[in-house]
């Protein structure tokens, strides 16, 4: 792995990442209603993360018939290993499901409104484009902008850029301090049990095993190409800024006492 390039990229991102980790949102979530509001925004980041993941799998492996070798064996392994965990992990009862489906279960248990995200999925299943569907659910502009950014990356950038956004803009951005807050709230609200499990699983799997695999994937895709490392860094910075704007939108909703994202 090109560790010096990885370290330089991470060093460049550190100021923006520090701003995200210290975002005031985390200190404003004091009630079950606040967590409901948070999940009704954050679910879109959980969902479009899966689309970014599958885009990488399409580019780095062969998903067509007849099968022919594509890419290197190492990058195929790295992305397939991450897909396995994200798309078919286990819940607290050992049932296989994706992390997105686990998140929806958590939302349902804690009483968050899932109608908007379910409507979006139904519209996509019926053949609408993401641009059409995202505009038809009355979503906050912060959510719309965040999803648009993700799909611009998916549709318009090469694999090394997508891998960088996936790795440094998405994988490890729920800090441990947020889990601590949820643990404390879960003592009062048993409705947070699945959500707490999701966060613990996210930190255990995504923050350790998957993040290492993802960094190795970025390293292999960028190699010794200086321009690719520059492009990977720029896109990762944009991804962190996009997440900050999403957090700003959640904070505004919490402070305005708007617990629901209506479809």
C-alpha cells in the first residue's frame, strides 16, 4: 500500500474532518424525537452509500454474462469483501440483511417516519430516475443536495475518485462520541436498541476491517499516478463538505423542532 500517499491525503482532509467530528449537531440530540429527526435525514446517506458501493463493484469486477476477468484480483477481492459485509451482514438476531435494511428496522423501532425513503425506493423500482424521484418527495434541500452530489460522483467520475469518496468521505464519519450519546439515551428509551446495534456494528465493521480494505483499494487504484492522488484528495474534500452541509440541515431541523421529514 502507498502509505505515504494515504497519509498525505488524510493530513489534507484532517481540518475538514475535525470540523465534522466537532459538529454541534452531536450535542443537540437530547431526546427520542431528536434521534427520529436525525435518522429521517441520515437514512439517505446510508442508502446512497450502497449505490456508491455497487458502482465500484460494477467497475472493478465483472457483473455481466458471459463472465470475463476484469481488473486485478486484489481489487476484486477488496470490493467484494466490502460488499459482502454491507449487503448481507447480520442483525442482533443473526438474520442476514444489508446495513440499509438494518437502519430502516432501527427507524421503525424508534418511531421515525420512513414514508419518504420508502416512497423514493418505490419510485426508483418503478423506473424513475434518481433525479426525478429525489425531487418528488418534499425532501429538505440539504438531503437533495447530498444525494445529488453522491450520484454526480457515481455518474461522472472514474473508479479511483469514487473509491476515495467511499473511503474518506463516507466510511468512518460517525464518531464514537455519537455512539456514547445513543448508549446514554438508550437507557431511557428502549426503542433505540436496534439503532444502538447499528452504530456499534458500523464502528466495529466499517471503522476497522472495511476502512482498511477501502484504503488499500484507493492505494491500488491510484498507484504511483500523482494526478490520481490529487483528484482523489479533491473529491474527498468535496464529500466531507457535502456531509457537513447535511449535518447543518439536520441541526436546523432539530433546532426548529421539526421532527418529521414528510413525503
